[in-house]
C-alpha cells in the first residue's frame, strides 16, 4: 500500500509486536518510577521535618498558608495592582525618601546631642531647668482650664475674634504705634478747629459716635437682662 505522496507505507505491525512494544514502554516507565520514588520520599521527609520544626515554634503551617493565600488574593486585586504599578513607576522618587529614613536615627541622635549641649550651657549659666519645666506645666494646665471654662466660651461667642474686629484692633494698634513715635504737640483752639475740618478726623469722630451708641445699646440690654 502507498501513501497519497507515493511513498510506500510502513508494514503493519503484528499483534505480538505491538504487545511487545507496549510491554517495553511499561518496563521503561516502571524504571523511571523506581528512580523517582526515593527522591519523592526524600522530599516528603524534608517537608515533614520542616513542618515539625515550625510546629515546635508554635506556628501553624496551615494557618500561615491560608493567610498567605488571602494576602495573594488582596495583592492581585485590580486596585492594588494599579497602586503597586504606580509605586514602581515612581521608584526613582521613593529611593531618596528611603535614604532619608536611613538617616533619621543619626539626625535624632545629633538633635539630642545638640539639646543636651544647650541645656548644659544653660545650667552652667544658672538656668533653672526644673523651675522652667514646672512653670511651663502650670501654664499649660492653666491654659487648659481656661479653654474649658465658660469665660473662654464667652470670648468665642462675643465676636471679638471676628475677622473684622481683629482687623480693626490691628489698625488701632498700628495707629497707636505711629502716634507714639511722633512729637507730642498740644494743639490750641485754632488747631482743634482745623483738625475737626480734616476728613480723617471726622471719619474717626463718626466711628467713635457710632461705637458709643452701639456700646450703650449693649450695656442697656445687659442691664435689662
């Protein structure tokens, strides 16, 4: 018999030849299995020994495998993968931060040395460290008591911390500082009349009158309450 390409087909094997071929393959497979079996037994012994060592340290391998599986599941989440990819793409920016973290212990030690040196010099000059600590502690406690008091609540609700009020107090302080640097000349009657004609003086007088009226109204309400 010939193939479609005109090449003679190999002669058909007899049943006995096929059985012999199959038997040869089985013998070869058995030989390989005999070689693999000692290696598998050795691997199992190593695994058992490792598991026994882990158990002796109070570690549950099954629990660790379960936790590792949950960790792999969390890492494989799309959002986690995107985050990790973003970190990897910016690893060149992370490396300087890691180097800075390595320097933190040295910086802390240097800061402590500087502080110790400064405190030593202060003590040598007669500075009372314990007294300063006690005073600072008392001041902090008093500040805490004030913050929790009704007076502090009244200050917050009084309107004195309103941005416009704070700005006005600042302008008043600026005016007082400027006046304190000027020569104190006492004006006469004519000077007062001329000053009253100035627009800025009239503006200040108008503010004073409106403030007096409003302040009087608040006093009246307080006395009535």
